[in-house]
C-alpha cells in the first residue's frame, strides 16, 4: 500500500506528463555485451593449454604417419592462434572495463581468431585426417569435436566467433567423408553436419545463458556500488547533521550567553556606579564604619564585572570571528599598571606581594586588548595563589618586527600535568572549587592569536605557574603625550546621560556629579534631542540599546542637525559597538564601567577635541 507521500509524488509527476522515476539497477545491452566480450577474451586465453595439448597429439600422429609438412603447417597455425589469444588477454585485461570502441575491437579480434582456429582444424581435416590409420584416424575427429565443445563455452560470448569457428571445422570434416575413398560415407558426412548444427544450437543457448549471467553479475555489482554510495551518503548526511546540530547548539548557546550577559551587565552598571558613589561619599573620614562594607561591596561588584566582561568578550569573539583591534600610541608600564589596579588591591588583601618589572617603552598597540590579556593572566594568578608572590615581567627584543614577551608567574597551587592541554579551552576550570567561568585563558589565547602572537603556560602542581605571551609590536621613538595633572577632574563640565533604564541613568549621573560634573538626564532619543536643542553639552554618554530610536539613531540625527557641534558622543552599552557604526561616536564605554573608566574616557575624548582644534588653527 503506497504512502500519502508516494501517491502525491505520483500525481505530481503525472500532472507534468512525466513517468514516475524508479530505482533501476538493470544494466543496458551495451554493458552486458562489453562484459561478455571481456569474458570471452579471458576464457580464450585460459583454454590455450588445452588447445596446445590437442594440437600436439595431432602433430604427433601426423609425423608418425609421415605427414611432416602438413603436421608442421598445422603446428604453425596453432602457435599463431595460441599466441594471438595470449596477446589479446594481456592487452584487453589491462583496459577493463572495456569502453564501447574497445569492446568492438576486441570482439572483432576474437571472431578472427576463432575463424583462424576453424581454418586450422579444417586444414587438419583435409590434409592430415584422411591419411591416418586405425586408432589415429579415430583420435582426430575426437580432438576436433573436443575443440568444438570447449569453444562452445566461451566463443558464443563474442559476436559470431563460434559460427566462424564451427563452420570450417564441420564443413572440412564432412567434405573429407565425401571426397576421400577410405573415408567416403554419406551417412558419416550427415552425422558430422548434424553435429555441427547441434553444437551451433547449443552455442546459442550458451550465449543466452551467458547474457543472463553477465546481466545478473552486473546488476549485483551495481547494487553493491549503489549500496556503498548510499552508505557513504548516509554517513556524510549524518556528519552534516551532527555538524549542523553542533553549530546550532553553539549558536543557541552564544545567543543565550549574549542575552544573559546583556541583562546581567545592565543592572550591574547600577551596582558598580552606586558602589563607587558610596566610596566617594564616605571618603571623608566621618563614616569609617561604612568604609569596610562598602569596600566589600565594591570588590564583589568588581568580580561580577570581570566575569561579565569575560562573557561579553567570549561571545563577541565567536560572533564576529575576532576582536576589534584599535591601535594607538601607549606606554607599556602604564598599560600594565592600569591592568592590575584592582587585582593588586585584592592580592594585597590576601597577603600576596605583586612584583612588576616592565620597561618604560612606548608602543603602537591596542592598550585595551593588552589590558585584557594582562588582566586575565594576573586574575588567574591571584585566584590560585594563597601565599608568596606574583611577578609580572616584560621584555622587548630588537628584532624586525619587535616582539614583546610578557611573563606572569605565581607561587600558587599550580596545575596538574594532565590538565595542562585543556587550560586554554573555553569553560575549563583548574579545580571544581575554582570560581569564575573558565573563559579567561581562552580569551587570552584568542586575543594573542589575533594579534599574531603565541601563548603558552608552564606549571607544576604545588609549585606555581608561569604564563608567557609573545606578541609582535611596533616600538615608538617618542613617548605618547601623557595627560597633565588635574585632567581627570570633571569640575563644572556639562554632561548629558541618555539611558532608558532609570536605575542605570540615575546611578551614572549621580556618580559623575560626585566627580564635579553638571549632569542632565534623558530617558530616550527624543528627550535627548530636545536637550541638545536647548543646551550646549561638552559630552553625552549614550546607551545603545534603547527601545524605539536607539543610540545609533540618536547619534545620526544629532550629527545631521548639529554638524559643527563640538559635543563628544560617548557610547555606553552592555553589547559591543558595531564596527559599521563606530564612526558615529568619539569613544566607547562597556557596561559595567567603574568611575575611573568613565571619567578617563570622557577626559580623553575632550582632549582629542582640543588637539583637533589646535591642529586646525
């Protein structure tokens, strides 16, 4: 009973006037003919020893009867027939399977060879057979009949080969019984003719059976080949399905992580900002009882912030097949110092000494990516060290290009030898008790690889760990201009904070006010545009992900309305800044951001504005 799918498929093909396709394994006539001819060539060569044995006996009988010349001619013809068959077998077996043109050529050769064999036996029947006596005379027709019988097994497979062989044999033998006195017998001649006819009929039936066998063998081989191809296709399909499932699972995982990271980082910005604000408010010596709890809150917020940043970096790298690299003049010692500010405090609280030996050298590099690499390595060292020290050391070689080698060593618990091959894999943690997501070293490896460098880690259980990264860098002759004293002061700066999340907007604005800025808040794009119309602002911190017109739209509309405005636009987002929209903003702050990060970003953006103005003058 056909399934609904089969019935629908049949209707569909019938409606187009086409015959439904079927799975046909039957070989065509050409394939069968080529297979039979190839078999005839091989079988003819295989029967050469039997042919030579029969011919040898006839030659012996001829020489015994004094028929030296006929015996020699008969032997010479047999050598030609035998050599030809061996030659055919060698030539055509090397070219199997035979194509159509080769099959025709092989079939013609088999037919001609069979005809020559028939003439050879016909010559023997007329030149040797009549002159033999007694037993020898009986032996010759037996050899001829045996030759005809053996040839009936293979010659019919190749066109008319058997007909070309049997006709000269039978005709010559019958003629001998009609022409020679000692053999004359019409009855025997008739028997010989009947034998020839019977052998021809048998050969035809043998040919039909051979065709059926060849077709069956070809069909079997095709079925086997189809089965092998089907199995291979099923294997490929299974591999593709598995790969697709893995990719889909990875995409779903990354999307989930991205969503969770965003939803996690947005309220975390409020926590980080309020922790910084409380620290500022209680830094007057009058609230000593609150300073310790606030510091603990700040440390917890820092840990959450680092984990959120690791998540965001991991997802961003997977999604974009890499990190965005922005190189600029930087001071290596300052980059290292900025990377370990909070981590140094954490290490000090644990009683761990942090040693830094970094050259005072200027580089053209991405300071944020270097901080990310150093911060993750030092964070791991602090996490797994309970006593002793952590050492951060860097060297610049004099090659072309130059290579910066940076080592972070600790006296911590170390890593088991069997775990070392996995330390750079995502989600790997050294121990079950270890805190964190297991993304730090994976991010380090990805960043270093994108920067064209290498990362390696050596460790011994119970004796500590040393991580080393080597990155090609460009060394600058002149140190980058460092901000002067007091540039981190936002005193009386007019700033606009745009964010649809009330708690985030309020916390960021309050924190900036505590730093001396005059802050105005706007909950969305339309409110921000109205503020820009009524007031001049030195900078605006704009959230990217807002309902309706987002931060990108706000930046586009602002620049269209105020093309000559000197207001610095600073993007703030839990997601990264899209590369195609990066030109809309003067700077970018990733949520969550601490007070120093926000203030430093604002100051640098305003400094670039001042530099541009002075250069234009």
